[in-house]
C-alpha cells in the first residue's frame, strides 16, 4: 500500500480555480440561453387556437365558445350548442363548405342550442362542413363570433 500524501497548496489552488472556471462557464451558458429565449419570444408569431381555454374571458376577444358537437364528428349533428355570450340578445348558426361558401344560415334565436330543419341539406353532396355561431346584441349588431368547427355531412 502506498502512502497518502496531502495535496499541496498549488494543486489545491489549481483544482479550486478549475471548479470556478466550470461554474463561470455554466452561468454564461445559462445567460446566453435566457437572452436567446427572450429574443425568440419577442419575434415569435402569436399562437392561434380554435378556442380559448375555459379560464380565459372569451368576451374580451369577441369569441363565442362552441360546446357541441365536438370537432371531427362523423355524421350530421342532431343539434348544435354553444355557451351563452354576455350581452347577446340572439344567435345565428351558419354552416359552410370547405371553400367557405355559406350552405345554411338559421334564423336569429335567443337560445344557445338549435337543431337543423328537415331538408336543410337537400341537394348538397356529402363531405366536410364547418359550423359557426354569431352573437348579436338586442339591436341586431354582431358582437361575437365563434371559431369554425368541422363535421362530416352524411345522408344516412
């Protein structure tokens, strides 16, 4: 067995200096990462979502929040529902094709649910459709719209 010798002051100083250099490099790297992230945040385009999360006040954005049917429904929905929009006196359901041609618009109604009248889809081919709800105040002025939501029109 060898004899253990204490580390000399010179070696100990070198080890401490090396450790300090490593810590300084790590801190500099973290600072560069923070600066890069801040620059990305300032230049990144805003994120657009189909709907605002429930904890966000959708009235500030003028968005009517859709309830059902959920996106991707296969088959013509039996009914359409949405959350009430503050200040709305009436709502209107609109249905579009993929090129945003209006296929159907319902009457102004006070409720936040509606069903499609029989024969509304007469002469329309089956395929993807999009629905949207418009909110109107008591004077009939548009005060909010929903995002578009899809469903598959079928005639079964």
